C-alpha cells in the first residue's frame, strides 16, 4: 500500500503561490469569520492564518462569541463583500447549533466565496461555468492526481453523508474522465458491491472505520476525506490496518486531504484576487 501524503502536494501549491504573490503590486486578502469556541475550528483557522502569512497573503480574522445574533454576523459579511482589500471570505464551520449556517454562507458574494459553499457557486460548478472549484473537491482531485495513476475511464465511488456533497464530488471526478456513482453513508450496506467494484473510492463521512478492507477491490486508490476526533486522536473514515494489504494507495488522516485543502483555499483566494483586479 502506498501512502498519499498531503504535505508535498500542498507545499508545491504554496510555493507556486508565494512566487506569484511576490510579483503582485498588492497582497491578496482572505477574511475568516469564526463563531464560538470550537477547539478544532480554532486549530484549523490558525493553520490557515499561518500558511497565508507564509506566502505573503493578508489574513483577517473576525471572531464572534457563540451568543452573538445571526444578523451581526451577516452585517459583517456584507461589509466584507464591499471591502476591496478582501478578495476571499470564508465562514469557518461548523457553527454553533443555533445558527442557520446556509443562510449565513448565502450572504457571501459568489465572487468572494473561496470555499465554494454558496448555492450559486455549486450550481455553476455542476454546469461547468465556475469561477473556481469548491475547495474540498479540488483538494481531493489534487491528492488523487499525486498518485500519478491514469484514472480516465475507471470506476469511482464517493461515500458521502449528503446528496449535495455526493453530487458535487461526482461532478469533480467526472471532469477527470471517471465513471462515478455515489453512495450515502446511511445506505452503505446497499452500496457494498458498488464500492467493491470501484478503482477509486472517495469517502468524506466522519465515521471512523466505515470503510474497511473487505469492502475494497485489490489495488484501489482510496482518498479519505473524513475526520473525527476521539479521545484526542484524529481518525479518518478508513480502517487503515484492514486495508493495508488490499488498497493500492490510501491518503492518511491526519496528513492527507487536510494540508491540500488549506493550499487549495489559498489558491482560490489568489484566483479571486486576479479576477477582481483585472
């Protein structure tokens, strides 16, 4: 089994961005809205800030306590939409339960929606008219391509916990010439045969061990985009030990999709910057 490490993929993207930004007249700007005190969210935001600053990108963090009103957050996003120094805006998820996450994300201008969560962004991506790719599928494709396997015409299955993500990931993989289906995690027992026939399996559920060796075709490429914290350990969806002698390639958790996601986000900010400064 070969390990698909995210760090070298991310470092190549970041090195390219650093060189490009060094030649610009001004720095691209990313704004992050963080609500509440979720420990994991704070860690992820810190990593984004660190990498942004390393490549010469401006980073602005706007923090709101969990007891804030939704309208306060929306007002801030509307202000950031109008701010010419800010080229990309993200809302760090998950938000505290009382908030309507989609309503808040919908306030981000599509041209600054660098995560790709806005309905207009998703619709454009599925029609092939996007400004930039949604970050998570973009990172998964970059990691898949790092295997240097010729995937065109091969079978892929996405294991997802929502139809929306399944459809977006299906579109992304189809762009690479793959034949794609998705299986919802709640129906995984019905989709075992599909998974067993897949040359590429992409999973992003957040349920440790939902994918094991008995479900895979020999030599399959497995991209694990799931992440769960249990007893201060970070776990993916794949039972690594059971797939060790079966899979051809597996991305680890942590250290796989995560670093590439951050690099892909910053790449989208740079793309947004260029489009907004034509």
